[in-house]
C-alpha cells in the first residue's frame, strides 16, 4: 500500500509552525506496515491544493491530510477533496448535534460558519474529535482511501491513535519494524564502506545510515507479522554488523551515549568527578542529563586558568611550565587531582584548544587530551578535532564520555 501525507496550511510554508504531523504519521504508518512514498505540504490555496490532491489520487492508495477542516474561509480541505472525488457535501446529523451541544455547554453562540464543520462527503464517515470541533473523515474510493484529519497535533494525534489505527490495521497484514544500532568512534563514510556489500544488496531489511555529532546510527527496517516482533531478516543482518563493527556499537535501541554510560557507572556503583578545561562544563552537562546520576556523580571543577589547575586540581607548576596546560601530563594530573579533591572512585579530565585562537604548529586548534584516573589506572588519549569552537568542545566532551563508557565495560587495559 502506497501512502501519501498532505499537510495543509500556509503557516507551515512560512515557517511559523513546525510540521510535526508528518513525522508522527510516518512513524505510525511504518509500525502498521504501510509504506509512505510522499510528503507534500501545500498552503491554503484552492488551486494548489486541488493539484496536490489530484496528484495523490493518481499515485497513492492511501492519502492522509492534516489541516483545513475548521470553520473559516481558508479551511478548504474537505471541499477540495469532495469535488476532486466527484462527490457532494452533506450534513452529518450526529456531528451537527454534537457541535450545537459543544457551544451550548460553553454558553457561546454558534456562528453560521461553524456549521460547515458538520458537513462530510457523501459516502464517507465522520471520525469523532474528542478534543475539538472538527471531526475527521474517512472516504473510501474504489481501491483508495482518503483520511482527513484536523491540523492541531493535540486533536490529530489522539484521533489517529484511537480511530484511524484500528481502521488501518485491518487493511495492513504486516508491520514495518525498525532496529537502531548506535555507533561511536567511527565516521559515517567509513561505516558505510565497511557495510557496502550489505547496503548494495539490501532488500529486506533495508539499511540506512544517519550521522550525528560524532555518532552514527544504522537503522535496519524489515517486515514482521505483527508490530514489535523482530523478523529473522533483521536479526541476521544485525549479527553480521555486530561481528564486523561491534567495538564501535554502544547501544542497539533508543538509549543515548550518556544514558548507556550513566547506567554502567550506576550499575558498578563507581563515583565520578570531572575536571574540564576546553569543554567548560559540557561533559558534566551531558552526564547530569541522566536520571539518577546524582547517586554516583560527585562534582565538577571547570579549570580554565592555570591557577585553578594548581590550587584545586594539584597540577604541578613544573608540568604547566614545561609541558603546558594542553598536554598529556597535565591531563593526567587533572584527572588524578579531581579524583583526590572530590574523593571519587574515578577522575575524568579534558584539556585542549577549542579555538579559534590559541593554536600553534606544535599544538594546533582542535588538539585535545582526555585522561582517566582510578586507584590502579591512569590513562590518557590524544585526539584531534576539526571545526569551530562549538563543534570541537562538543566532540571532546562526547569522546570523554565514550572513554569512560569503554573503561567501565572493561575494554581498556590497565597501565
């Protein structure tokens, strides 16, 4: 079944509101095993809306519209679709009575233009709207179906879930199921190269890659007999990917890097303290977004100046003078120092040059050192990032969180 979503409203085209309806409907339809082929957004213009509707009739089996069902003159969705389908509008007596009661209960006068909301195309059926005045409409035309939904998400989403999902479930025999594999420490192009043969020959499941801030997500999508059931085709491909690139996978599911790391920290009952220079508190912000982290997170020292590095983190003057604030030696001493200062099990530290100034040929902008200290481990990593100050700081912070995760999982040797 080919589906098309038409969102209607000039305010969407002008950027006055964000179109969340399309993403919601697409995800819901995928779970019902219905393929969405087209997203169309059109303003409140009769000619352009008619063109969009007639195009949809030609190429799609299921057409879902949102918006344009209200009482005002620019609410024209129902009228345009009715005309394009060769139907006429007729009053739905139940909806008309419901509309009258709505205004009566609120002691408000119902203006004549409100009555249009109770009219539906002949041969269609109204879909109750428990959160507004405009009902939805289901219109079946031979092998096609048109579903008209109100535009406000607070009305559209409950209506879709309560009334449209049961209707569509009868029409679809399968569900589309997706599994997300989340990677850190490998670029999208490298990951795609490693999986090129699978991507080139994909059918079921399909394989899609998405890049984020230092992360890559692989989405495997296949067909199952029912929603929530993982088909064998996905399991097979997932196992192949895990065998090839398992060391980069931090989660298969919806958890974030910080959630996985925070859980590992809490599961092991290890306390953490952080010393930050170039990241300016970003690591702590990332980690403290995890619920319950206060059980193990002791605190942070943001040490931009050398004075603070000396006084609060116990970094020696000789190290700062001979090696510099941005060095592996300083990073190690910061990690050990914050562990000592906060009396934690683990000390995590970052120092680097976020730019745009401050770099040199020997120590360019983007050079970052991350260190981790425990009672029997003192480890440091040198990393080099490209981009502006914001990007370098973000990548440095997320890499530090990932180093902590790998340590907690026992994937780093002691030295």
